[in-house]
C-alpha cells in the first residue's frame, strides 16, 4: 500500500496537487457531470443533507465581523464562530454549549491579515475575497473520522452525483519532528469506502495538518480533491473539501498535547463546488457570478467577458470584470454586516477593496460615475435569499458604495492635479518627492493606493523617491507604536486543558447569581449583600493548578459561587475583597473577575496563606459597582434615545463602560448634528426625570426571538437569558401584541443595572468621532460628572458671549484688537479640550471661529489704516529717491510690513527698510527691495545684515523680508542699513 501511495505521489507534482487556482478554461467538456444545478440548490442540498440524513442542527451564518476576536480582520472560515467550543470557553448556559452536530453556510472574507487573497483576485479564475464556506461539525466526540469521511463521500458521490473516479483524497503522513505518527486510520477509512489506493495520497504537516493559529486546537486533516482532467492526460486536481480532526492543542512552547475533547470541523467552498457541478472550469462562469458579469457588460462600454487570463487578457479587460464582480459582493456583504470603509483595521481593508474596484471599473471598463452602486441590487438578487440582511440593508449599501466611489474619483482627479503641479517644479532628473506621494496615499490625505500613484508617475516617465517613501512609512509605524495603548498587565486565564480538567472532575460552573443580589433602600441608597463561598481551586500566574498559595503571591481563585460581576457584555469587572471565615481582619484584594467557560476566575494577591477548601466571604467595592450600574443603565437609555432620534434602523455596534464613563458605538449614515446630540440627551434626561422602574428577569431565549423592537447584539446569549426593560414589566415587554419594546428600552443583557432610572442623575455626551464611514463613537458621563460638564459648558458659553460683545463694541487700537484675537484663540483651545456637552462644544467652536475671522478682519482694517497714516508721514519726510531708511512707531511687525508695502506701492522704484522700537529694547525690522535693484541686492540679506548687527535674526525672500533684534542705539542700526543698501546700489 505504501508503495502505491509513493508511486502516486511521484506521478503527481505537488504544485498540481496543491494548486489553489484554476489557471484557465479547458476545451474538454465535463460530459460525465450531472445536469447543472443552480447555486442556491447546491447550498440548500448541502444543508438539508446534514439536517435530514444525519441529524445536524442548521445554524445561520455569523457576521463577517469577528465576534470578540481581535486577531482577525474578518471571519475567514466557518469554524470562527465555534472557537469557544474548541477552546472550552463556551458559556455552559448558552445555546452553543448544547451544539453536538451542526451545519451551515458561512460568509467568509479573506482580505488583509494572515489569509489575504486580495491581490490574487482577478489574476486567475478562482480566487475571491468573499466566498461561502459550507461546513459541518461534530463537537465533543459526537462522531469522528469514520463518520465524517463517510458523510462527505456519500454527499459528493450519491447526492451530488460526482463520479467517484474523479475524486482523489489525501491524509496526514505524520511528522517526525513533533512525534506524530501517520494517520493510517483515515487512510484505511478511505480505502474501506472504495477509494482506490492509487488515489489515496499522503502528505506532511504543511498540507494535511490544520492549525487554528500559533497556539490552540489543531489536528490532522483529510482533503477531497476533484480531477478537472477527468482521466484525460495528467490529473488537474483542485481541493473541494477539507475534513479537520481536532485532537491536539498547540501549546505556547510549540509542543502538542491531546485535547480533552475531540471535534470534527469540515469546510467546502460553495463557489468551487458549484463550478464542478455546473461543469465549469472557472468559478466566475457559474450562476453566482454570471448575473454580475452580465450587468457589468451592460453598464460599461467594455467588450463582453471572455474568461481570459494572463497575457491572453489584452488590456486586462477580463481581469477587471472579475475584480469588480468579486469586490462588489465583498462590499455588499461587509456593509450589510456593519463593516464600513474606514481608516484602520478591517474598515481600511474594505476601503482598499472599494477603491480597487473603482480603479478597475473606471480605468479599464470605462464605467460611468456611480456604476458600482448600480451593481448592489444584482448582489442582493443572487445572495439575498440566503443572507436576508442584504435585502434589509440594500439601500444603505448602495448609498455607502456610491458616496465612497464619488469621493475616491474626486480624490483621484485632485491627485492628478497635485502630481502635475509638482512635476512642473521638478528638474529633468529629479525624483518625485516622497512627501508628496505620501500625502496622496492611503496613509496620507487623499487616500490613493500607492501602487496607483506609482503607476500615474510611471505613465509620465517620472521615478518616485522610494527610499524616502520607505523612511516615511517607518516613521509612521514608529509613531503608531508610540501612540498605541500601553500593554496591559497579563490577566490570569484558564486554558483548554485547565477547563477540560475541571469538567472531567465534574466541577460545576460557578454560581454567579449572587451578583444580582442587591436592593434599593428607602433612603435611595443601594445595599449589596455579601456572599459566602468555598475555594475550589487555586492557580498560579502561569495557570498551573495548586492546592495553596502563600503570602504576596498573585493568584487565581475559583470559588463555588460569587457575587462579583465578571467582565463581559462591555461592562467592566467588579473589584473588591474577600476574607476567610473567622479571620475578617485580613483582606484579600480582588482586582478583577474573568469568565472562563462558565467558571469565574478571581484575580487576587494573597496577604496570607490560602488553600483549597477555605470558607470565604466576598465583598464587592460598592462605589465601583454602583458606578458601573449607573453607566450600564445609562447605556441602555442612550441606545433607546438614539433610536428615537435617528430612527428605528439605528444599530448599536458595541459599547464599554466603567465607573468613569461609557463608550457607545453606533451605526450612522452621517455624523450626528448638534441638534441630534442635544435631542438624544433630552430623551435620556426625560427618562431619568420620570425615575422609571428598571425590570430584570430571566426568560427562555426562544421567547425573545420574535419581539418587535427588542435590542440585542451579535453575541452568544445564555439560555435562559436576562431581559432588562425600562418602565415596563418584562412579561408585558415580551408580549408581541403589546409593542412595548418599540416604546421603551428593552434589551437582552447580563449586566448589573440600577433599579430605577432616577439614580443616573443626568447624561452628557462629551465626545463624538467617526471610527469609520458609517460608525460613530460616543463618549458620555453621568451623574455628578455630567452636571460638572454642563456647568463648565455654561461657563464657557458666558465667556464666548462676553467675547462676542467685546467684538461688537469695536477696537480703537491694534493692541486691544490683538488682545481680543488672542483671547478668542485661547477660548477656542479651552472649549476644544473641555469636558462639556458635545453639542455645545460644536456650537461654541463654530461661533468662536466666526468671531476669530471677524477679529482678524478688524485687525487687518486697523493695521491698514495705521499703515496708511504712517506711510503718508514717511512720504512727507522723504523726497523721491532710490532709498528710504527710517524709524516709525508700529504696534506690531504686521503693521510695519504693511507700511513698507504701502510705501513701495506708492514709490515702486524705492527700496525701503524701516525699524520700530518696542518695549525693553526690542526692535522690529521690515524691508523691501525695489524690482529694478541689482541682482545681488536682496531683502533677506539686507534684513539679516541689520538684524545681525542688533543681535537678532531675519527671514524672508528676495523682495520682502522682516526680522527682529535688540539695541539701544537705533542710529547705529540705521547707519548699518543705509551703508549696506548704498553699497549694493
């Protein structure tokens, strides 16, 4: 058997076996294929096969926005949403914890980050930035290799009708470096299913060992490949389906350890499967793309799509077709899931995708403006049934795509003008300045891709200063690193092995229901009860389980129950302390509490010995907890107020709160206006003023599924789930006939809340900025902080009013006018950096900028009047001649320069230098050289000679210059000025 496998491996070059791309159309028809099935039917057949024949639960696709995984820009595989199961961190009360057999079609995006197919899209016939992953899973050993292989073989050969002779399979050949043996079990399964030994191939870890990341669950995989050649000539294999058998965990030191539970994770790309079933050699020739390609042809002035690649694709027309078709699908899917083009992370990648699509559509396909947006309905038509969010968000997608397309085209035109203007100032052999290219780039002001800037320069025969560009990129990277948030101290955590060991011991999840045990007292204060608990397990800083810890040791404590709120749902963890029973005078401070797979791990520093079995009493920090409760209830009111003000389609994108402030991200078409911000605050204030009761109750998750208006996020919720309703009892709020959730704040939430809204006191939005186009981040404070913000806002408003009155009264002299202008400048800085209502800040800043313009205009008028008067005095003192050197009283250098300019306008053939004595010996200098003067006589040199004599400095140009110095002997300075000028004249 080994010999036949080796022979097969030698016959097939690895590059062919592992080819990820279909290089071009074949002239051989796939005559043995069954009748072509529509893509929607192929997708549905996969799902119903696993549901009806093999008892799998169908779950919807997760959003392409990763759920709590900062390591990913986008969801790039079907397994992403099930990571908590693989890692053992899934909440045991959640619906996901009950998953055993699951199947779905997952939306995936591979662009940016580790998996990045962006630059390959369009070059071949199979790469995509967005694709659909058909997946099946078996969790916790529900079934393993034999069942997974059998199901896959049954679906492909018996249901889809793919001829067995066109399918090849591979298995893991082992890895001596890590001590892993060949996966002969999988090999024998394939043979038992009737796959000939000649089509069963083995490969090493690079091909047939799948890993989630540098650390984490992993295991051998089996792959099923399809032979495009159909037995004619050398096989042309493409991977169809990858079956991963997760049975190991990659540790931080690189070693492999057995997982506590084994899982099956399979994934098959829908686009490639449809191409096989429709007898196509290109995924772009399937009905997933043909409507888009047809729409592109109809909307552009380009020849029809012919499916050419490489040198055969003259003018890159077919490449452009594929890029535009792929990218508009990706843009539509991402925007529907709340990822909008922006300036960093996933939004920046999406911005690059959009601009790449615009470039190919306008430059190669000659598409008219607004063309990309016109393709969105075609995407909705082809994918909307499978992913209804496309239908709900279609108008928003069209608007965002069209707006960004128009903005990019405007930037492109402006970029061309800047390049042309820059080139006019360069010499024949000069390189294009890196600083200008950087300002044009995505990292700079205009957002043009650097490769596009280089291409535009190449067309003009100009070389870019690449070394300078690399230097700027390094400086930018260093700046970002310096601006990055400081690395937080590593928190204690329970890994998959620690969690598995607890589950094997039968340790139940931590009972944290006491965190809701608090009450509102008649005096308006809150009473937080203590919690009696037992130490079940202790952990050292590195996560090692120990029986006891000693004095001064940082450790993790696992208790049977707790009243501490562990950080989740955007709410910061509780703080507090515990004491041992009978030793209440020794406090064990608890810095935070974390959720680890249903267990609550408390992080503490032990002042004395603590061991398993100790009885303890837990006390939360009341002020900290109350601050979090206040901010969390305020967050719900803010969410409700935003919907009331901006419309029911307004969606929360995330939030975080602690006792100091709350942060709220909201999807918006445009930035909020000051009027909208004020209306939001007023709505919250009204709910606070009414002091409404806050009702909280745990209900079956299924009861919340069809409640109109109920707010939830894309998160995994426990079952039963906690519902928080403001002003309306939960039972009434969940009654679909009541419509109560449309009239007040009703949300799924596990956080701790006030029992009445009045304790919020007040809410002020103190900050607002766009994270990306379509997403706004709000910062808000409550209670006393909010009141202080309003008081400061009123104080600043009074100062702005006083400045307005001063300006309206007018200034009789320049000193007073300059003083007012400086006062307005200081006021602008004070308002801009103050903690005040954001709506008021924006209004005050708008007013102050108008005042500043008016003040500067007043100063210019005063100075022009003063300069005119001084000019006349000087002309009366000096007869016509080639030179005027004199002193004049002037309040500022600006006035002195204006006098010089006016003198030269009235006596253009005269060169002028004026000095003005100021307090404490300072002397101002301004000069202008007549145009008819000799070439060696420059204003800058003239001013420098005089100011250097006075121990000062000068600056300017050939015609006009100014400077400053200090001297008590003005006559000597004037003599120096005359002598220098006469020598030049």
